[in-house]
């Protein structure tokens, strides 16, 4: 799973930069008010976000019997598909490859902890919402999945800061985050459709994946059986490159859009069809930088485009006025900052002790609490889920603010690490 330090740092910094610009822009009415126009800057921000690129387009938001392609739709529904494809690639390799990080007993305790890191936030979010009253519960209930997310990039950066790059808890955290990615993709697909469901359209996505696999992956390999120089596979790779899979990806994305599932997940069926490495070298292994299988080559090629996409994702989704804070803000934060650590600790302890699955050598049970605090940084995926869980308006803005404030989990993690006397281990 190749995402070296600079790759993650670039993703994180550009995303933060976009989010900060959005927050400042949306709140300029307080910083630099325009006489007689109390919402001038906020309005300009929202006009920018919903800028119409193409009215009566073949793709876009349904509107009065036709589709409208806006800047927001282009980034959130079309381009973010590349981000989720990279997440899917990580999950796919972790499951399918020899020595994949989500295979075997070594993944059992992190998988249990992942379950706790999802059930805990859901219980806290919905439980507190019920206590707040039926009216509040009805307004915010659909956002139950927002605090289940773990931002793998930010969590990795903070985990290294708290534990040190050589601590086994960092690897445990990454296993948990990857499993959380997989669960998050499933939740988005099942519980947050983008429109009325028309499952028959998924046959288009499945068909595109099967054609790409058999015609450009499986068949060339079969034709090369017994031939050391693999002439057919080499010709397909050098001549056609990634284009068959890119075309299949476009078809699959369109199938997802028409099916009612969120189109940002539209590239997921294509990832398993792409030729991949024979084995995994471990999380963040430097050796994977030099792998030249097509799947890794495509991920490397997407590095800079996805960095730019994440900048615009932050810019177009984080522009929330501070005055919009409400019950959803505190529910998301409570789910992340309380539900995550408690759920991860309880489920991780059950797996490690009563079930006897154990934890990595050099890691303490109390470290599960610190890992839970680090995993409470939901940011990217939490922000994305908030944008699909609620219609644009006060509740969505309040929920987004909770996702943004999950950055404070980094500070909490450092404090809890000090209190529990975490000993940093560098490589």
C-alpha cells in the first residue's frame, strides 16, 4: 500500500489549505462586513460553490426534469471518485494479496477494534440525539454515519507524532483506518443513495468491470502461459496502457449515477479488474514505490491530480459560517471524541483478552484508548458523509462544523498520550 510520508503530507496540507480558505471566505461578513449587505461574502461563496458549468447536461444534479452540472457536483460526485478509487485500491490489496494487512489472525484485533470504532460513535450520536428530544432526533438522525469515519491521512500523521514512526500502535492504527475505509464505502453505497434506486443500472458497472478484466487482464495472461517474455501482456500494457480501464471506469461511473448510488463510488468495481502486484510488502513499505504493476502505476499517476481535487473538495465543502453551529455539531464531535475511543478500547480489549487474539508485541492495552483518540479525526470522509446525509441548510452546515472540529482530536491524542505515558519509538 504505497502512500509514503510526502504523499500523505501533500494530501493533508492541500486539503487543510482549501478548508481554511473556505472557512475564512464564508465568515468574511464578520471580519470585513459590507455595508447594507450582511451576507455578502457568504453569498459569493455559495454562488461560487454552485457555479453552473453546464445546464441541461448529461450528468449533474437533477433539476426540473434535466440535469445541471455545477462545480460542486463536478468535484464531489465526479472527481472525488478518483480519491475513493485510491481508498478502494488500498482495501483491495490488503484483502487479496499475499501478506495483505487485512488477512489472517494479525488483522483480527484491529478488525474488532474497527467495529467498536463504528458502533461506539453511532451509539453516542443517536443516544444523545434521543436525549435532546424527538424534534432534534428527527432532524439529525440521518447523520449517524458521520462520526464513524477515520481520516487515514491525518490519523497517520498524528499517530506518528504521538507514538513515533516505529511504534506497533501506528501499524495497528493503519490497519484499523483501512478497515474503516472499507466499511465507510459500504455504508455510503447502502445507506446514502444519491437518488431513487434503479439497481438494474449496476449491471452496466459490473459488465464494464468484467469486460475490462477478461479482455485486457485475464485473456492476455492466458495467452502468455509458458512464454517467459509475456508478449501479449506486454503489448497490451505498452500499447493500450490504462485506457481500457479508464473507459470502463467512465461507464461504471455512469452506471452508478443512473442507479441512484452515489457516483463518487463509481470506480470501485473497476479496481479489482486492473492488473496488480503479486504480493503486498506491508503498510507504507518503501519497496512499493518501485512496483510497476498497472494498478500501482495508476495510483502513482493520480498522486498530483488527487492532491488538487482534495484542495477543491476542502474549498467547496468546508465553507461553513461559525454561527451555524448547532446540535449536529456537538453530536458529531461527541460521537468522534467519545464514541470512537470508548468503542475501540472496549472491542479491542474483548478481542485481545477474553477472545485471546492478542495485540502486537510492544503495544499496551491502554494504547487502544490513544489509538481511539487519533482515529477520532474524521475530517475528509466525515465532511463527505455530512454533505450527502443532509440537504444543504442549517443541519448540514452544523454537521460539517463538527467534522471540521474533529481536528481537535489531534490535541486530545497528544494529551492522552502524555497522560498514559506513551513511549515514542522511532524507526
